[in-house]
């Protein structure tokens, strides 16, 4: 049985789920032993009120391997400090080489996990500083870089991490990105597109619609940066359509057929998406971030349910069944919704979506040198 170690900024027992949680769970189902190593966590995390400090039991996991279940180990690499940006830009420049010291620190009780690992999967986070030390300790292991974010545009990224990522890129056995927009991040280095997976079973098992019979419904699911101006412009033009907003957004519109449901657990959002008529990809423009939204989990959820999608025209989703509007243009907003409602559902859109097991099988199979043709073909 092979062992895969995920080097990530996430903490496995946290209620906040991310792609690395899903990959770890998929690896377990595929028969791997899994070490889930949390990095970029230190005394500075307490000063910054990091959400992870509030997760019950995390202190007992500091620098200890804790078995959470059959084949799953959680380890929190807790240090005095970890790389992050300073409030004053000159300090970032002065501390460039100091940042490398994070990767040379003592690994302590993590050492046995490093030595037993067959495949390392690094997230785009300060865990990259550990690459060289880990490679030296376990030169036979395969190294995978699963790029979760573009570190060049994250506000928390120290500039030295951007340099380290560029230096290490050619040394990885596999670089995998979740968005087509990321394929050109590393010129001259092979990069493969593996879009996010989806818990398709949750959708397949869902049979009850939350909507009133005979109504038309458009749904937005997200954590922020929703284009509220779209709703202000389109809702009065389409009084027969109900709009459902799921996520931590407050109702500042006061429109009778725009419903703000707040945050929901994943499975509770499923029926709102599965039985909707239109998926709303209405996002505000954010410099540097826009292109990464073309293959977001939200888009994949809409596609699996066969929904037509509405998107601002600064994004090109490169898909059929997408209807674009120009932000601030009320006419184009109303036209996009009308066209999407007339377009209807298309079940064949689901073909582009894959389960997390399929993503992990391709990612880990290729990394281990066991190129499973079925997994590769599925992606």
C-alpha cells in the first residue's frame, strides 16, 4: 500500500472543506495511506486570529501525528513563525532570504511521515519552502504540485514564495492546475489541467425540489463578490423568475423575488442547483482573479446539472450554453437571462465533470508512474 502526503495550508478536521480535503478522501478510497500535513501555521497565526486556531483539538495536533481513521494521519507543523507578507512593503524586501529559513527548520515528529511517503502533493502555499529538505530526506518519492491558487496575486503571499515557486517548478514530477487559465503559469514547464472534482453522488441522490411547482428559478452559490447590480437590473425586467442567493451575502436589495438564503452546508445547496433553471455566474471584476473563475467549482456544479449559465463578458467560459452580459448594462442583463431561460437545460453538459476519485486516480496514478489509461482518458 502506497503512502501519499499532502502538504497544505488546510487542517483536516476543520469544517471548512477545500479541494485538498476532497483529494485526501479520494486517495483513501483508492487504497492509499494518507498523511494530511498542515503547514504555514505558527504563533503568528494567533496574532492574526487565523480561523484554524479556533478549531477544537488543533493544539493537541501540534507537531504530533494523530490518527483520525483507518489509513489517515493528521499532522500540524507548528512553528514559531511562518512566511507571510508584512504590512510595510520594505520589510518584505529585507526579509527575502530570511524566508528560506522556514524550509530548513527542524521537522521533528514529521520526519517518519516524510520517510514513509511515496508521493508528496504540495499545495500552492508556504509549504513549498519545505520542498528541498523533503527531497533531500526522501529522494525516491514522487513530487506533485497541485496548484490551488496563483500565489502571484494572493495578498498573503510573501514575494520570496513567488520566487521559490518559479525555482521549483522544473523539479516537480507533475504540475497539475484546476483552471485552463493557469496552464501558462510556468513557461517551458509541462503543466496539466485537472479540473476540480465533484461529489456527483450527492446530485444523483437528490430527488426533492425546494422550488414551488411551475416557477422559474435562477440560483447563485458563492462566498462573495456577487454582482448585485445584475440583480438590481434584471429582477424588475423578469418578475416571473425567482432568484436564490446562497452564501454569506446580506440582502441589500429588498426585492420580493430575490431570496437570500445565507450560508448552507454543501448537501443543502444541492437541490437548489439541481432543480434550478439557470445558474448565475455573476461575479464582480477583480484584477488578476477573473480568469481563474472559468473553471470554478460553481461552474462545474452548474454544468453537472445541465444548467445554462449567465456570466459577465469579462470572463470567457469557452463553453456552450453560456449567456454573457456587460456589467452595468441593464438591457444586456435582461437579455442574457431571457436567452438562458429560453435555452433550457442540456444534460450533455455533465460530461465534462468528474468525481474527485477520478481526479485523484489520474493525479496520483501519473505521479506514481502508474499511468492508468482509464483515469487519464476520463480527464
